[in-house]
């Protein structure tokens, strides 16, 4: 069964600290993996997209890693800011790239 | 427009009523997707259009749900005989459907509340 699991479910960190969010998947055949940020009441916004051959990709203070062998990905946030408070969703696409499997997200709260 | 737009932003209806939710994709995007998101959950796939045709409607929960995209641009998600369990945020996304990344761009969603 194609599934995407994320951990932790929620996380609270102090402003300025780093954090890492995890994503494990069983989707096959793998096409690509992306991380989205979803602010409350808004649609998801893409942070990074990685294909099978890419094992790391950065977007500012966000760095995603992908281990296609173990089917794991992580999203590392450096020097967190209050505006990083949001839900972070891991999405894996399969086949020709139009089948998308979403994780349930990690709710991140950055406090001053 | 500059991004994906959805109307209305909020819709409150009574159980048993019919509702239509509209999605305006980014101009030129051939692929359009509908998702449903319940509180605290990730989006759940409903249907995917390539052009005017539904390429994959396997996510539609039952025959009360139907979607159209008659001219390959604007799409309407239609829900008949609404039930309280249909309450959720309905998200629309579009993409160019080219390249290995095929990045999706999401709209702000329509929050549907069935009383």
C-alpha cells in the first residue's frame, strides 16, 4: 500500500533553534518527493522537490534530504523564525508523476 | 491570474443540499487536481484532470461527488445531497504537467461546512 508517514506529529521550538522533520514512504514506483509548507487557512506552498537521483536540496533556511534506498526524507530548518510556524507536508508522487500521496503533516510552532 | 483561485472561500450549507465549488487554475496549466483536507490531516486526492478529461477520478468518495472541466481551464467540483461528513477544506491545484518535477501550485481552498 502506498503510504507516507511523517514524524513528529507536532513540534514546538524556540525561535532561532534548528529542527528536523521526518518523512518515511512506501510509495512505488517512486517519481519524486516534495516538501510543502502550509500556513493556517492557506493552500500548501512548495519548498523543495527531489527526484530519485537527488539526495539533498536547499531553499534558503530549508534543506531537504532524500535516501531513496531506505525511503526516508528529512526537512531541516535552520535558525527558525516565528514565520516558520506552519504545517509541513511531505508528498511523494508515483508512476508518471501524477499520482500524489500526502503525509498528514508536522505542525511546527516557533515561540519567542 | 497570478495564481490558482478558488471560489467561494467559505460555503455553509444544510445537509441534503447541492453545492458547487469553483477553481480557476494558472493560465496555461493543463493539469488540474482536486483535494479534500480535513482538520489536522494532509490533503486527500479526489480527482485529476488532464485538459478537459478526468485522467484519474479514483479518489472521489462516492457518486455524490462529480467534477467537470469543460473547456480545459476552469473546473467545478459538484457535491449532491451533502452530508455533515463532507465538511472540509477543498483544495485545487494546477500544474504544467511537464518535466520530472511537475510542480503543483495550490489555491487557498474553499472551506465547506455542512450543518
